[in-house]
C-alpha cells in the first residue's frame, strides 16, 4: 500500500519513523522546510525521553508541492482549522479507493466526510504525545509502552479497517506495545473519550503552562480538569454516545461518579491515570508560545458546541475556552493561578 503522513510535525514524524522502521513504505509530508531538509539529510531522530532511548531512522520526506504519488492511505495530522482546504488538496492525491484517516483531536471526521464522502473518512484516536525540536529531531514524551491508536470508519461500513490495521501494526511492533493498534466500530465513542481527556488536560495545560502530570497533581488545577471530564461525560450521554474504554478502563465508571468521597478518590487516581503521559504539554500551549492561534475551538470548544446542541450546560469548559482566547489576545499570562478564573 502507498501511505503518506500529511502534517509530519512532532507526532507525524514519530509515527512515520516507527512505520518506516517496521517495514512500511511511507512518505512524510511537511510544510516545515527546515524539518524536511533535516529528515532528508540525517533521517528522523526520535528521542524517547520517558524511556531514555533514541531512534534514528532514514525516512522519505517531501514538501506538499513535491507530492507526485497517489496514496491508498493518507494520515492527516495538520491543524484542524485548515481541514477544508487541506482535504480538497489531498483529494487529488488519493487513489480511486484511497482514504484519509485523521488523527486530529476533537471531532474532525465530519470535515473530511464533507469533501470525500463518509465512505472514505476514517479516524484514529492517538494516545501518545511528542514535541518538535526541529531539523528532523522530535521528542516522544509518552512511554513507548503507552503508545496506542484506536481506529475506525466514520459513519461507514469499516471496509478499510483491516487495511489500516495491517499498516499500523508495523509501527506497533517498533513501539513494543502488542496493543498499539485496535480497531473499533464505535469511533464516535472513542473520539468522545479522547475529547474528554484533551478538553480537560490539554486545555488546563494551555492555561497554566503545566504538564499533564502536573495538572493531575495540582490541588487547584485538578478540580476544573475533573469538572470538564464530567461535563464531557454528561454531553456524550445526552448525545447517545457510548464511551469507549481508555487504556483498559471504563471511562464513565472511573470519572462519572459524584459525591465527596468518590471525588477525593478520583483526585488520588488522576496522577496514576495520566502517569504514562505525565511529561506531555499541550500542543495548543506550544502554538500560543510561538505566537500562533491554537485549536481550542476544535477541542474544548467542540465540547461546548456539542453541549449546546444537546441542551447540556458546560460552564467550566466554556470558561476555559474563553480564558484560552484571552491568553491568545494578550489579556492574560500563562500561569497556574489562571485556574482561579474557573471556579
């Protein structure tokens, strides 16, 4: 199969390097010219900081304007705000039965289906994090054993599930996690479980500048994080979504309970639940630090929008989105004290 990763930034480079090392031919596509040059000259360097190891892999890398092939699978790993124009561009780069599998956060599949049709829209819920160093170098911030991808079709018959699995198993073999790739016919439930985590921890990381692990341990930050998790569970329930298990845990059972003692137990469990991703900082935070607009409207904002559609109030998530926009606009600084604005 011909495979490409469009948007080979930090996470795309990790996936591309692992696929290549596992024996899958894959082209890494990025608009970052210096990164592409580094990938070509020295290969991909993946620093697995949580495990203390480093991988160097020769990869195939191109700028978008250099794409000449047609692909059976394109993993879409760019910012979601660019999807309409990006998917139209990629439409001409697919074989007749080629698919786009978006790994973006939030609820991105509809924007792909709007252009390609639902039968060619697939999604992957990715459970690992990475930072861009540059020049072909990236840092994997999650443990290798914690890396996973849960994939499925978007409102279609999942006809390409086995093909996707056969591709991604090659990256799984390199990670060492036998459960790296799993397929699901409940992509919506998987998306919502991941959306809840990102809406809570990625947004709080952006607001505070803390890592996911620090958010889970901080006595003030963990309160709005749990509140957003519970708001996401309530919206999913009202929308008829059956949440998928995350890393083997019943998401709603673990985080959905109420009462003082249940809440205290969850606070104690949060650092353990996020342990394998404790070093991760939000990609939205990195965007803001570089002076770019972030994708909060497509992550925590997607939760708020879905809540309004379902008639479920999401006051903490809504306040968090407004706070992120305030930081983008220079009204607030990034500091742990920002959680005081979230009640």
